[in-house]
C-alpha cells in the first residue's frame, strides 16, 4: 500500500503530486527546490544558499516520512548550469555521510519556477 507524505516544514506541492510517497519500506521524495516553506518565497542568493535550502526542505520531507538524510540510497540533482556543480557538490557533501548515496547529476534546460537547482531522493524508512 502506498502512503502520501506531507509536511508544512517543506514547500507544498504545486501540482498533482505528493511531497513523498512511502511504499514497501522506501520513501520516494519529489524534487525539492529552494523555496522557504515559512513564506513560500524562493530563496534569493547564491547557488550555495539555494542548495542549503533545497537540502533542508528534503530533510523535512524525509523526517515526515519516517526517514532521514542518513537513510537516503539515491539522489538526483538537476542543475540549470553544470558550472555550479563544484559549489553544489561541496554543500551536498556536508549533508551526507559515508557510505554516500548513489547519485546522478544532470543539467536541465529549465526547472520549475526557473530555479537553478532541484534535488529528489529515494530513502529507506527507519
């Protein structure tokens, strides 16, 4: 049975999707973008600040689903510009511990709300 996950500590879904879906001991998290969930506004700052907000949002969704960043097994990072990879990677590395999740990182032509970064994840439920 699949269960939709929702938390007010991360941006609300802006379409017909769930923040995450839990099924068979796994949590499938929708992509998070740099929105401040307290006011619904996009973070205006550097790619470093935006990446921190994305990972905070992702962490909040994971927590609501009974998981955590430590339980993430796979992430996908979508970047507007692959030239931001080094800065994003540095922030990303500060949120995860070894063994690091499997990961893909791709440059996307356009992301929701014209943001520069989006991250989705799959995690084990604790």
